[in-house]
């Protein structure tokens, strides 16, 4: 037996020595381990080890076959991702013992910490003492044996596997249930315990998945593709077809919506920048390719072998699962033919792809699906996924229709579930853990490979510093326009910052700590061609990544149905009949040609600017053509360049088609036509290449013209990633509980103050004059969901008890009191309206526990707020319309957003912020809109037209009309569904920003993507903000 | 994004540990250095002064430092304090004063001209940019051998790398209360504005300062430290494991998600706390320790018996 003294040898050396002994079948003894980390990581030979003392993090992690005995304790993550073997711990284990276990046996003779066996898939984890909370969190398979007490929430969100508890079950987790062990279970337990010499005579209970949370309910109705100008751009209307469809779908399903593709709205993007150089000089030299050097290395900083790219382009991570095996094979081929790098995406390494791709990044995601030491070793780089631009805060999603038996087997999970991967890693909960995970990876592969991060853009300025300090070799940074196979549609549109802002934040962040250029950034998210790539590199990116555009090059038609598994062209599907349509070789050639066109474009730009190396591109080569792009990038604003470009670049007309617009502003008709054209062009066809290049160099129209007012849609949220911990939107609680009352101190209810509590931050209005069945439906729905009603008349109210058709139950009623109205003692709150000619009337309450408030518009607002404070009123209703008492007034005009901004400004000035709750009315359509109001310091928002639409109302002649034959029961169910999904949306947004309560949303969680919105809401433009403080 | 450490000798006896209190804290930090290499700091509880106050302020380098010190001395004297002894150490000026007035009032007065690091009968906070072992030499930390202390190393995330954004943070205005924290408070701005409206002041945008100011505010409202720890678990959002030290105790609170580690070792004589067991093993090399980890969403207080 060999002895290694860790007081004398570094762990890095020790692991190499251990691997050497393993290869020679020699046993090893470790002395003086003193709880050091990464002991015996990455072992793939059977080896017998004895650790005389305590081990630190990840003892025996990322291994296959070791037999390890630890005399005392282990810290976090013992046996992480082990495929086979055995680890026996004499003392206690820290958190996440046996995380992502894929086989073998782990025995803890003492107690074990929280979240043991998180995302484990196979093998056995046995704890002889007690377990801390959430044992078996999100486990997919395997067995856990706890001889002592289970701890709280045992089996939380488990999808498979079994947990046997010998002691007390302290509490069951979500979607877990208890049953009796079968005789064969008992036989297994007896044999297992005997084998490890564990004397236990008690009985067992068995915890398994109850199966209620594995699948979404009824599928979403198939939606039609709505051309993007309907909902984005200067001519979009507030209550457009897309908004209406969204409400209709949610009132049918009762849950947040899911779709694939990416953000569909307009964003400031690379088309809003231009090169300063004379455009006619770019691309005139057919030999540009041979005169410039595009070769790029990514990721050699910390001793690993860098990726060697023939040009600064990589393929974005896309999983086998999200796309078909044939598509993965074609991507591998295309990447090889063009000398660039492919990425596995989630779910493990597909052998065919490994064989085809010359360079392949292995991506490790939170669920550790398909992750293992052998694939790590046969990869060319390792990438730890933190988040992605399309859905920062959400883990991967794969609907059951795409989770075939083969893919489930590869991922190590049960087939047939709607897979929602965890939002965050078991063992990466911040920058401090991240470095330990990275070091574990490095130890596992002998520090041979580059290790990078995939990061969705949000708090990038801070996140990028952590990435640098934690010793990453590269970062794949993904803007809001990034695509995905499936994600919550509101997150796709409204969480994250645009790609243009992302690269600015990243370079700013590095500059703040004097580290510009020290961390290669691969920028992705809506990059489509060599001109975009050149602009990204000029702004500071080392390379770019291509995802959606690769799909388009391979024939994607942009139907945006990726999540359903019914991709008609065989790309984003696993249906054999659909996959059959996809011819691997011809599509690989298409993608290769597309990549070669990009190469030609890049070379033409580099050469045209007078450079010989792609890395010479820099900010001084660029100007901004729109105020947004100028403010985001801090490039000179040069509208005159737009005119020059339009004059000097001939419009070819080749790429202007007249069929209907696509559903995505980023990948519009013209963009798609150009990508198709690039994927068919050869380099020999110089004339076509030049015409395409001229088209790419010419500016797009400004999607945010001066006359377009700031809109709520122009606000986006900053997601949590490294600097903050995301709260898992699929699983973890986020309270929507709402109290309408005055507050004092640090948010406490003043003694004796009136207050109304609701489960949601939602109020409803507009049904005073509606047909009785509709009013009844609203009353039932609001009572069932604990929301409030704002109106001059109370809803029908049949007393207490469970809401039903005969007994609608009771919801809180906030009476709107107009000058001619009498206040009612029945109302929970009185809101006096300052509208109309009646003039201000002194608000009085009829009961001491009745809330007292005023409705104010921008006219009455400056006087009303100080008055409301002086009178100690309980609420202010900010009415952004012509009068909340007018039926469906939201249809008349866009709401006045200045009210909520000015209210916040004024209250802050008076140092009375939060003392009186603000409630916004006007233009509210979704849970995301509500989240924005909460972040702007609103306490609740009032829905009008949106609720009417959810009940089946139709907009006609400027008002809402209801089906006279509608049944109250059905309408109520529809409204309940819509309220539930809307509440989910609000909470999802809050969780993505790292909150466990929706009321903890802050203005600082948002950014604007238009200059007009930044002024209208006092929310800084993404990446345009000044530095917070000197670093 | 950090590591925290704490040690408390329960009854004045110390036969097992063959290092000074300052050395013990420094070694725990050094063992967990990978968690936060940007800056380091210690809250040391020195021999309590009966009628005098121990104050420390940030001052500039070189000549600026001399000017800052003169300004601090003038302001102290103007506030009615008697300067007994003081000297410059690194980027700080430590001074002992006689002062009969209200410490909170003195704090507010001093904040107008300088950045106080700590004030108390016993507390002395030392913090600076750099790594624990070299800073320990610079500030003679290892000579400190008092009854208890807490310490911190930081990986800067949302606020800058300066001495004043280093931890520990003093609960400004409240004698002898200091905190160190690992994690992020995600309702920082809401809570900060609430506390500011109550007249509390902030020197940095660091969320640990928020924890310190929060505890100070709650205690100023008459809450006990235990009450303040308990309500913090409810009022603060995000992830945290934090330690708070007073003249005779160390308390902790942990968020309900248990995302941030905190490992505790206790024997007859001492309680030691570290972010990782590897830190505790530095105190007792070659030994196997009985350790435990407090459950999520909990708080607690360890008091000295003597």
C-alpha cells in the first residue's frame, strides 16, 4: 500500500499520483487529509483507498469504480456523479452527499447534510444517522436509505427512485408520498446493510414520487404565427392579436406559457451600428480571405489546451433532445468542415456527434443529465452552464413528446415526463462555490482542458468579474435574443438584456478591475452573419456563437413550435417520421456553406478596414445609427452615416420578399432570406457574396423612432446568475401574498390601522354594468383566488363558504365613490374619485377597519398625494386612464405611465415612500406587467380589459361584449385559470431576479431597452448606466 | 461570495488550542482562501475598557493620512471627547478616548468628516484589501489573544474592492456589534431605503453593511439581539449565513434555502465556526473533528460563560 501525506503534497500532485497507483492496481492510504478538497476526484480505475481523517468537498467525485474509506467526515458533494464504486464515510457528510450519483454505493455512518442525493439517478446512498432537509431533492432514480430521521421535505420534487426511512419522516416534500416497502425492497435492504456490517433492526417506510408534478396538464392549444409588426414596432396596438391570444391560451390552461425560439420583439441590435469605413471598399477585393488571419484560440489561459478555431465562430450549445440526433450529427459535420467547434448542450454527449465534430465542448448543466467522467475526458473543453439568454433563471425544459426512451436513457432519467431541469446547480450557489466546482473539473481531467461558463446576460457587469476571479478560461455570453427549445414565454421576452448591452457590460466590468481582454468572451444571441460577428468583435468579443441562425441555415421555417416536438422540418423533434425528412449530409453542407459565407464576410470587413488580423477590429471602427445603440454602446451617434450608407450601397432587391412577415423581429423575412441565401452560396460566386454583403452593411430602419412613446414592454428584468442566487421558478416557493394597508418603520402595520390581505397582488375592475352571469363568474373567480374587486357596485355576494355558482363566495370590495355615490359600509375599502366635475370631496370611512383611499390621475395627482399622506389615507389608486369608473376605458388610449414614476419620485422626495400603498390601473395585460408595477413600487395592480378577455369577452366598437349564453361556471373557470397563470408569471419573474416574495422586486431589478422608456419610467438603459462606484 | 470564521472561548480556559485567537481566525481564513481572495478583515474583542472608548477610522495614505487624523482629532474634541492615545495602523487610525456622551450621537458627528470603522469598549475591527496572512502581519493580528472574534475574506461581487467594503461591518452607532456575512441580500435597496427613512446611514453599497445596520436598527427599537436575528430571517431576502458578535457572544442566522455553508465545532473550551471544515481542521491538524452544521432558516447565539 502506498502512503500519501497531504501535509507534504499538494492535492493536484496527489491526485496525479493516485491515478498512477490506480493504473497499477495499487492501494493508497492518505494521511493528514485535514478536510482538504477534491481528494480522489476523477478516478476511472478501480482503486482501493483509505483516508485517515476527514475529507473536504467532492471526495471521490466524477469517478468510476473507486473503493474509498474515509475515517471521519466529508464536506459537500461526496461521490459527486460517481458511476460505480463504493465510498464509506466513518463520520458525518456535509450537504449534497451523493449528488448526481449515477451508480455505486455510498455509506455515511454518521449524519448527512441537506439536499443529499440531489439529482441522483442510480446507485445507493445510505445514511446511518439522521438526514438534514430535502434529502432526495429532485432525484431521478436510485435508492436512498436513511436509518435515522428523514429531515424536512424528504423527496422534494423527486421524479423517480426510492427513499427508505427507518426513523421518523419529519415532513414530506412536494410531490412525494409514503408507501410500504415491497418484500424485494426489504430483501435488498437486508442484504445491503449486512454487506456493510450495519446493525439495524427497525422497519422502513418508503418515499416515492407521487407523480402529480411530472407532467403539465392539457397541452397548450396550437397557436397561429402572428407577424411581429402586430405586437412590436411603431404600429403595434396595446390590445393586439398576440395579447389577446396570450390571454385566451392562459384562460384555457391555467399556467404560464411555454414556447421555443427566442425573444420576438424588437431590440437594439448590431443592425443599429455601422462601420465608419467607406462601405464600397468592403468586399471589393475577392482575395480578402487569403490576406487576413481569422484563426482564433479560445481558452488556454490556465494551462489547458485552447480551442483552435479557423475563424472566431462557435456553434451555440443545443442539446440532443431539443434537436434531433440527425441535426446534432449535421452540426458536428458542419463544424468540422469549417474548422470550428460544436457544443453538446444539455443531456450528455451523443456519440455520433462526438465522432463527427473535430472539436466539441461538453456542457454541464444543473441536472447533470448524462454527465460523466468519460465524456469529460473525451471532450475538448468543459463548459459549466449557469444560465442562457433566452431564459436566464430557468433550467432546461424538454417536453415529454421529445423525451424519448433513448434520450432518457442517455440522460439517466425516467422517460415520459415533462422535464424541467433545476434552475441552479446543486453545488454552485455563488462565486465561492463556483471556483470549487471549476477546480473539481480541472482535477478530474488533470488540468488538461479549458473550462468555461455559459452565462445569460443580466447582471453581467458583476458576473463577469466573478468569472474572471474564479479562473475561468472563457465565457459564452448570451444576450436576451438567444434562442431555446422551450422556455416560459414571458422570460423569453422580458428577462435579460440585449446582446449589444451584454458585451458592453462585460467589457465594462473587466475594465473596472483593470482586466480588459483577460477573459475571452464568446458572444451569442441573435448573431446572424459575418458583419454582426465583426461588430461584436470590434466591441470586445473574442468570438461569436451561432444557434438559431444555424437552424435556419439547416431549413428551420421559424414556426416557433420548437417546444411541441412537432418541428415540420425534422430539426427540433424526435418524431421518427419528422426526423426522416432531415437529410444529414445535405444539411451539413448547407450549414457549412453558411459558415463559409460568414468567413468571407468577416474577412471582407477586416480587410476593408485595412487590417490583417481579425483581432485588430476595435471600437473606433464603429458608429451608432440610433440613440438607443449609441447610449448602450457609448459609440458616437452618427445618423448621417445612415444616409451615406443608403446612398452608396445599391439596393439589390434580391432579398426583399413580399410574403407575410415572420413572428420574430430579430429573424424577420429579410434576415431569413439572407441566411438561406448564404447557406446556398459558394465562395466562387463572388457577385452573390458581394450583393449579400452590401445588404448586410446597409442599415435597418430604427425600430424605436423618436415619436414612439416609452412602453412598459421596453422594460426588462435583470436575472440572478452568479452574483445572486436564482430561486427555482419550477419548484421553489415565491410568495405573492399582498397586504393593502399603510406601513411604518421597516414595513410594519401601524397599530389599529385597517388592512386587507389577498393572496395575489391583483385587483379587478370594469364589471359594474356587465350581464349578471358575467358578474357572478367574476365574483366566484375572485373569491376562489383571493383577489379584490374595484367598482361602484359590489359583485353579487352570497355569503361565506366555498365558492360555487349558487354561492359565489366573497372577495374584497373596494368601492369607487364618485361625487354622486354614497359610500357603503359593506365595502372593505372606499376609493374616492377625484375625476369629473364634482371636485375633491373629503374622504370619510364608515368603519374603523375600512380602508380609505383616493383615485388620482395626472391632473389631480400633485395635490392629492400630500393630501392623502396628511389625512393618513390607506391607499392611492393611480389611474392612468381617462377614469377608472368608465367601462373598458383602457381600450380608449395607451395608459399614462408617468403617474407611477412621478408618485415614486414624489414620495421619495417626501421620504414617505412605502408609507401609503400605490395601486396602478391602466394597460395591465399579464403577470410580467404586474411584476413591473411591483418593481416600480406598486403594491398591486388593477386588471380590467385583460380580465374581460379572459372571460371570453370580445373587443367590438371600443368596448367589450360578452357571449349572452356564457355560463357563469365556465367563465369563472376561465378567469381562475387566467389569474393563476398570471400570478405564476409574476412569481416566475421575481424568482428569476432572486426573490422569494414578489413584493421584494425593486426598480434596480430592471433596465430599459429604449431611451423613451428610460425617461418614462426612470429606469436606466441597459448597459448605459454610469458606474456605480469606483472599483 | 466569501468565507466567514468565528471563535469564542467559553470560559477563559484554553488548554487545547496552541495558537492565539488572532492566529486561529487568520488560519481559518487562509484555509478557505479560494472562497474570497479580494480582501480580509477581523472583528477582535480586546480587553474591555471601563470608562473609555476604543475607536477606529479609515484614513488616507501618506500626508493625506496625517490631515485626516488631525481632522478626526478636532472633530472628536469638538464633540466633547478626550483623546487618550492613538496611532495610525495601515489605512486606519485607532484611538482611545474618554467620552461621557451618547455613542450614537458621536457616530453621527464623526460620520460627517470621516468613515468610522468601529467603536466600542472592546471591539476593534481591522480590515483591508489583501490576503489574510500578509494583512495579519501588517496589523499584528496574531498578537491578539482575546476571548472571541469573527473574521471574513471576500470575493467582491456587487460592490467594489476597498478597505471600507471589506468585512466585518460595525453596526454603526452601536457599541461592540459587528457582522460578517456570506451570501447576497436580494431586497437590498428596499431594505436600505426603509432603514434610511428611519435615519440609519450607510457608508457603502455592500449588503453586509445592510445586515449590520438592520441589526443596529432593530436593537435601537428595543429588540434583543436574538429577536433581531429571528426577524432578519424573515425580513432579508436572498441567501445568507452571517455571524454577529457582541461584547460577550457570537450569534448566527441562516437563510431558509441553506445555500451558504457554516460548519461548527465545539469542545469544552471553545466554539469555532468556519465556512468549511477545512478551516476548522487548520486549528487541529491531523485530527478528526466532531462537526455540525446549523439547519436552514435558523438563528442562534453562543455566549461566554465567564
